[in-house]
C-alpha cells in the first residue's frame, strides 16, 4: 500500500463506500473517514479488508494521509453538513488543496461554496454522481464543475471510475464553472422524474384501461426495451413487474401508492420558473408525486366523488403500439425542455456548457441512461447552437410521426378518467411550441385593462408599449413594464 493516499473520502454510507471500492479497484489508494468513527473500522475490517484503503479516525489524520495537492471528497447529506465539513477542513488544508462535494447539492449552494473556498486559497469541485449504489461501485455518470484549476488533478481518478460508453469514452468530463456540475445533475434528476412519471402513466393505462396483468405488462416493457425506448428505467420496470412476493403474487401491487422525493425535481422546476422556461412535463411529474402523497385525502375523495369508469373499446395491441409512440414523443419533449433550461442557465450564469458532451455523460452509469441519448449527442454535434431539440430534423420527424398515436392515447385516457398529467402536458407543450399565435394577446389586454400593464402591437416595432383606457373613465397613466 502507498504511504500516502491519492484521494480522501468522507461519508461511508452506501454511495460513499461503493465509490471508495470503485476507486481502489482502478488502482488508487483511498483514505476514508466517517463522522461515526466505528463505521470506519467496520468498513476496513469488512468490505475493504486487504485493499488499498486507509482508515482514519479524525479529519486531521485523514488530511495527513493524503498526497499533495490534497483531494478530499465529501459524500454526505446535502445542506448544512456540507458547509460544516468545509469549515472543519479549511484550517487543515493548504493553498491549492481541493474539496469535492459529491452529494446532491443545490447548484446555488455550490456557486456560493466555490467562491468561498477559493477566497481561502483552496479549490472546490461540486460534482453530480448518478447511478445509485450499483453505479457508484461499477461506474457512475459524473458531472464535475467548480474551480477549473482543480480539474487536471482529479480528471484521472474521475474518468477512471466513471462508466464508459461502447468506444471506451468515460461518462465524465468537465462541465463548467462554480455550480455548473450540480446544475446539470439537477436537470438530470428532473428528467429522471419525467421519465419515471410517463412510464408510470403507461403502467396505469395498461392496468386500469386494458386490464393487463403485471406479467402481461412485463412482456410489453421487455419488448419496448429492445426498441427505441431502450433504457435503464424501462428495463427495471420490466423486472419489477415480473417480481413476485413470497406468496407468489406480484410485489408491485402490494406497494403503497405514495411517492417520495428528495427535492432535486422540485429544484429543477423552481429554477425553470425563475428563468422563465416552460418545464411543463417535469413540473407535472413533481406535482404528481405531491398528489400521490395525499393518500388519505384521495381515499376520502374516491368515496365521495364519482367519475367516468374506464371501459376500453378497440384493439389492445394497437393501443399498446400507440402507447409506445406516446412515451417516445413525451420523452423527447422532456429532454427538449431540460436542454432549454440548461441553455438559459448557461446564459444567466455565464457557463460554457457542452450539450452534446452532457448527453454523452448520460449515456452510461446514470439512471436516465438510454440509447436515445446518442441521438441527442448527434443533434448537437451537427448543430452546437441548436435552440431546441424539436428543431433538429431527427427529433422533429420523430415527434411529428408519433403525434397521431400520442393524441389517440391522450384522448382515450381523458375519456376514461385516467390521469396522465405528464403525457398530456407534453402534448400541450408540443402544440403550443408549434403554434405561431397563442392567445396571450387577450391575456395582455386583460392585464392592461385591470392593471395598466401595457401591451405591444403587431403593427408596431417590438419594444414599443401601449396602454388603452378600456372603460372610458380610466386614466392614461400606465404601469411601468418589467418581467419577473
């Protein structure tokens, strides 16, 4: 074992432990520390036994065991624990040493922390790590950002442990300054919310409308995973639907229908609202989890309010084929909106994001990995300044060809009283996006009527505002114009 470790890691929960074992398996010596010190000894005498992993019992011991520039990675709960460890580490480190946050931190916190840590003469990285327990051990997708000067010192380690695509390219590259890495991870998680929701809506339609059994649904998802919907989430959905409880019945039907969330989807939607980006599908995915959490209220409402009862008329196989098209089209919308948000954030925060490179980082290791991402990479390779995925010929044609099936699925769901908030909101976005003239002219008239907020005219230059005395007894004074 080397006398000094290549990197130190704090936080031996599931992700931390597995990331350490991954690093060690790639030839790096890792020093570890955990706030509950007994966890260090358990790890060293258990999964880490006989490996090039150094157990330490204090932060001072951890720092002393590291080669320069020292690299300390935090795998702790987002929020105050990250700030607490930064404060404890700063006095122990020297100029040029690097603090790395590998948790799911809010990107604005990472922006603040980068500035603060750099003011102390140190370097900072905030990196998204996606792939869960298996990804951390076998190869996650990693999205680092922060102090650019830190990247050359961690690049070899990060790219060695990251997942690889077919040609060996690592699913990890430098994303950008300050909070860019955690921002891209946040958008990844938002898209993950969207992907999961549209899959759940497909499951709900097959169960409630088509009356398919979990085993029959398993076969549908298994087949879908061999085509254009090929992805990790479709694959695990097929596995889940086939899984039996100890009594031989489908386990999925015994799970309480209340979804949890850790906040990254919510952050994505809030950021979209702040930047003025219509992130409708992901927004509905977050709200769907909120509605699922109101279980007791929904049970009460189910007894008090009557509605349409599902009754399918038609060809089940044709509907399943249409549903596959609807899922694919909605997935395209989700990514189009997510990339729109990243593009706007890049302008707002002066980041130089590589959009094709981001798709490549998501091709392996992460939860949203899918064959589909290769098409996004091609779209941005062909046109790096692409304004919206729906304007790329491949995606434009894909959505246009899917829309008849998509509309059929949405119509059937609405007619039969089955909620599909994500699939339907995605279709509404598609129709709104391709609509040259929306009814916002009436909305602006309403705002001017009650609040003198002014409006622009189609027969006048953009940027010239007007106010009308709509009632005849109002004044000519207009409110100042500004955008929230």
